[in-house]
């Protein structure tokens, strides 16, 4: 059942976990998500993303939330919860986070992150890890997370081969 969130009388958001009927909406966003990702120079495989979508529908340790505003899908947050290899404690991590550009200075990102946090808490996760790999306003995005209580704790490096 969708969770409706209203910010004021003139703008209404609807937030929900994906259902099988939502592939068409996710598929429509995938090219833009890919274009902003660190994988933008690699060939996009819609089929692989569709398999991830299908896996998410079947796996209680994966989630994907869609956010709607006035009937338009404006963002998504996908994540996973797994036990760490040193412990039985469960940790949640983001897999994909996207808000359409025209909604990036609104409450959209906050609503999606909070939904993921509630989901992780329901699975008794001990920690949530998120990453920023798009090179799109990286410091502003990091500041957004820090305002929500996240701390910088890792350095990511890569080398093309």
C-alpha cells in the first residue's frame, strides 16, 4: 500500500516500494541514472537492470522505493541488507539513488533516504552505508547526508585497466 506524504496543500508526494507494475517507470529513468553514474562510459544493459528489478521484487533483503509527485515518478532509492563477513550483524547499503534534476532542491531526496532508513530499521540493521559516485555536486550531496547524521568513513579509489 502506498505511503502518502504531503508537504503542503499545493504539493503532494507518494512514496512506495516497487511492485511488478513499476518496471515501466524505473526503465524510463535508467538512461538518465546511467548517464550520471560513474559507469556512464560503459554500455548500458537494460536487461541487467531489469533482472535487478525482478530480484528486488523477490528478495526481502533488497528494496526499491519510488517517489511520485503529482502523478510523475521523480526518484528512486534502491538498497540491500546483508550480514557482514565478520559478524552476523546486518548492514544496509544503497545500490542506486536518483532524483530527477528539477526536484533536487525539494524534499524528494530526504523522503527517499528516510524511507530507506525505516526499511533498514525494520530489518534490524546496525548501520547504513551510502556512497556518492556520480561527480554531480558531490560535496553538496555529502553535506546533505552529513546533516542527516552520516559520517565520512571510507575512501574509494579506482583504476581503469
